């Protein structure tokens, strides 16, 4: 009778949301040390600094214990005992060296040498990680909660609204819209296919405020003839990505959003963002950015 393997909490299932559908990923090794750099970049700032502080305290605790193994290794140690060794370790690891406490034995000098080298390496790593986290480009682009389908210029059109909330210039912005749906081949093989949805305008020279991205649903569109029921049966989802160059930092910016078929609003329109106030000034009201209004009850895309 074989023994049961010990549970590995690092290999626990991971929940993902793709196109409004929940997937549970399991069977992959997720050891912390496999990708420490990536984990350090994507974790939230409070978690990052909490882990850094914990590592700092742990490292000083270890070195303080090592100092305590020697015979009076630290001159002018205060307070006596482990606390004094801990504070001396903090000064040594940070390469501060106030001068009051200092190594007075060969053993202490050897330990201090190792600790100083460790401290310089840790400072270099922390500096690099903090710089990478701060310098990593982040796009402040928001997307409407619901794509809408409506008639524009006499043609059924899928529309998605996006806005640059930073309101700086994103130069030469480009957008790509994709349809993901489950399809069955003539042999009965089921697979999730990705279809490109051609946009009326897929480039924006200066994306500063808002951008309405439109896909015409004609005979050449993968959405032609689709209904809410057919999209549900194929577990359809939409994926939109916008990329451009931030003129402030000259860095490439990328933003991405996905919607499930249930988030699509048929025969709806977005509320207007821009209105003119009593002074004749154009006002952009982002408080209604996600709001949609119904048009009629016809939900067929067959034209």
C-alpha cells in the first residue's frame, strides 16, 4: 500500500477568469523560487515591502545568532545578549558602522565580512527591484463595462468605448479586437478559436481623451448572423488590446480588457460623454462613461 504524497500548497489550483468564464488551473509546479523576479514585480506594494521587511528582520536575526556563537565578538556591545548582537547586525548589514560597537575578534571580523557582502548584494537587489517596479510602464486606460451593438450609418456595428484617464498623449495608438469562441470541426474536435474583428479605425494618432472602437457586422464579419443564444452556446468572449507610445516617458504602453458574451448589450447606445455647458465650454463627463441606454428589442445580427 503506497503512502499518500504530502500536500504541496504551492501546487494548489489557480483560478483564472477568461472571457467571463472561470477556469481552474492545476497540475503545474508553482515553486516560489522558480520565478522570484516576476513575482516581485507583480505583487502589490504593501505585500512587497512587508516581505522585504520580513526578509530584513530574518537575515539580521540569523547573523545575530551567528555572532552569539563567538566569545565576546563585539566590543562595546549594548545591550548585552541577543538584542545587542541584533542591533550590531543591522548596522553591519546596512554598512552603516556607527563605530560604537565593532568586531573585536577574528571570528567577528569574518562574520562581519560575510554580512557586509550580503548587505551590499541585498541593497543592490532591492534597488533594482524598486526601480523596475517604478519604471514599469502602466497605461491608465479604462474600458466600458459593456460592449454595445447598434445600427450606425445603416449597418449593425459592435462598439466599445475606451478612455485615457491619464489624459496625456499616447502617440500612434493601435487597437486590436478579437473574438474567442468554442467551435467544433467536421471531425468532432472541439477547440477555442480566435477570430480577428476588423475595426473601422484601428489607429489613433493622439489618444488623449476617449476612443470609440467600432466593428461593422457585415457578411465578412465572424459575428454575422450571431444572436445572444448562439454566442452563449459557443461560449464567446471578446478581447481588446490598445498599444501606443507614452510621449511623457517615450515608453510603450499596453492595456487589455476582455468581456464575456453575457456582457454584450444588444441594441443599446452609450450616453454621450461630451456636453456644452452654459458658458459654451465642452465638458467631458466621465461619470457616465459606463452608462448605456436601450434602443429597441431586435437582437438579430443577420441584418
